[in-house]
C-alpha cells in the first residue's frame, strides 16, 4: 500500500514538474538555463519512478 502511494506521489510530482517546464519553455525558450534545469529535475523524478516500478 505504501509503495503504491509513493508511486502515485511521484507521478503527481512528475506531472507538476512537466507543466512548470512547459510554461518556462513557452516563456523563455527551450534552451534557457531555467528550462534546462527544470528538465533535469524532471529526468531525476522519472528515473526515480522507473526504479520503483521496475
């Protein structure tokens, strides 16, 4: 049960981070350091999620 909750929380964090990244990219452009940093943070969250479900 706790594992499922953690997975759902990670998916929620991934969704939020993705929206933030898209908004920043629309505002600043895809190569802006703020967008790149957000993309890297999103990668970390996605990797954590994949490790949990694997």
